[in-house]
C-alpha cells in the first residue's frame, strides 16, 4: 500500500473549514417561523441546506474548464469573504421577522460559497492517495471539533468568537490549487471496475441520502434554545472527538484496506447515531447533561466524516474529478437533511417522538440494506489496488525522471491502453503519444510495452 507523509497544511486548512461550518450551523441561534400555534423549527438550517444543495448542483453542472476557473485562488478568496460576511447577518438584527430575513441572507451568502469550498477541498484531497487523504480528513475534523469545543465556552460577544468568522480565509490559504498543466487526473484509470464502481456509487449516495434524512428529522425535533442550535453542544463535540480519535487509531494502524478500519468507524458512527435517537425518546433525559439530540449530532458528524472519506473513494472508483464526487455526495447528504428538517416540522406537529423513532429506523435500514459491510470490503479491494497502482507509477516516475506528461501516459500504458485510445483520452495526436512512449522506453531501459509492464510488476 502506498504510504506518504501527512500534510499539516491540508489538515489545518480543512480544520478551519470544518470549525467554521460546525460553529455556524450547530452553535448559532435557532430560528423559527411561528404562525398561530404552529412553529416551523430550524428555518435557518433550511436556508443554509437549500443554498448548499444549489451550490453543489452548480458545481456538478460546470464543465471541467469552468470548474478550473471556479476553483482558482482569487475566486476561492472571494467565496471565503462572502461566507465571512454572511455569518454576521443574524448579529445585526433582533428577533421576529427581521431575524428570519437575516437567516435567509446568511443561508444564501454562506451556503453557496461553502459548497464551492468543500468541492475545492475534495479536489485537494483527491490528488493524494487514499492512504493519506482519509487520515487527513479525520485529523482535520478532529482539530476542527476541538476548536468548536473551545468556541462553545467563549461568550457570544467576545472578540475572539468574532475573529472565528475569518476561518474561511485560513481554509482557502491551505487549499492546494494545481496549475492546469499540473493536474494529474487520469480519467480512464479504473475503467475495468466501472460497472462495479457505478453500483457501489449508487449505494453510497442512496445510503448518504437516508442518513441525512434521519439527521434532519432529529435536528428539528427539539424545542428552541436561544443559546445554541443543539442543547449541550459541548457534549456533542466531546463525543465526536472521541469517535475521531478511535477512527484515527484504526486508520493509522490498519490503513484503509487492511483491517477495514473505515468500515469499523462507519459501524461505530451508525451505532452512536441510532443510540442517540433511542435516548432522544426518553423525556427524563431532556434536562440531563447528555440529551439524545446531542448524541445524535455526535454520531451524525462522525458519519459525515466517514462519508467524506467515501466521497474520495467514490472519485477513485469512478475516475472522475474529486470535486464532482464531493458535490454529488454532499448534495445527497444535505438534500436528505433538508427533507428531514421539513418532514420533522410537518410530522412532528402530530406524531411527537415518533419522528425520532423514524430517524433511527432510517439510519439502521441504511446500514443493514443500502450500504453494507460487504460493500465496504469491495471498496477496500478496489481502492487498495488503485493506491498500489499509483505507487508503482510514482516509483517509476521518480526512479527514471519522467516528465508530468510521460508519467500520465505511463499510467495509461500500464493499463493496457493503445496509442489511439491514449490519444483520444488526452486529446492529442497518436504520433505525439508514440513519441512520448519511445522516450519512456528509453528512460526506463526497456524496448516494448511488455517489458514496461514487467518493470512495473517489479517496482
């Protein structure tokens, strides 16, 4: 399995992104629309989720060249500034209709740019092997959770808390934006697994949608709290941090393929989330230090972290831009959460705690029927094979001093692609491909495609 050093830059940058998002969505004041005896809870979250889904939809609709422009450094800074400005909207007004309007403004200004930044982080993580990116996602989330825990003890009017609104800028500073010519996407690399990949992708996205639906049902089921969106928010961050530490210990000791560490983390997150939904049905715990909603939030955030890792895997098994994979995965997750929040308000007015029971049933059904341990085993095999292939290509590139283009053509050649096929994939002429292949043979000291394959097997 390929092993590379973890990047402190990526970890810190992603931590800033996670800390800002968690603090704004889950630590901010709840907002509700009250009409007569009916109150629509978490209308603020509805605005945020809807805007994010729109942002991810735009990301998926863009052409490759348009995405390269959308994820350029100047535009990423612009998104960060808009996100930071939007986060101040609820602080400038009082209660009532003005607060709802401010929540709408915040949702639009935060949601769409946040979607673009998450997609950009997907591309950043997608350019490194899974053995590196998955632990970085867990570590970044752990640092982000720790920051949020600290924020929860800071007074709302403290300048320190206001300074956290600048975290998106710190996130952008650490996003790795490749030059167009340095982008190492290899669109046909895993075509042999395309049918299997499409099946697993459909399962991942369907399961993600149902998990989001379950979380949304619980998030809007509680009573309003002027101080925080989720009661006893610090407890959620402590539980979430404990989950991440456990997941990291598995990942760093077993890796992705060996021991199915991500599978174990997935099972633990589902267990915590389902346990929380059971606790949420006990009225006696509402005034305790660990109400069920807080446990559900911890399990949901843990599950989201695992799903982020799966979105990276999704990009690998479908051989697509990881930004598109992130957009598809998060769109499914937040669409489910959005529907869950709306459904909780509609059904909860008549069914009470039954809403929470439905949420637990959805999470359990997703785990048992939609995305199972067998699917994780198949993913482990595919990703391990892909990482090993990338490692062999990299070793040959480093050992024989291949250029970026030669390294790209090497990967296609080792996959058995003909010169004509490589030319079509890279939109260059066949004669150019043949010229690069001759240079590769010369540098590697081989004389044929078979000898090149033999060299790769020994690398």
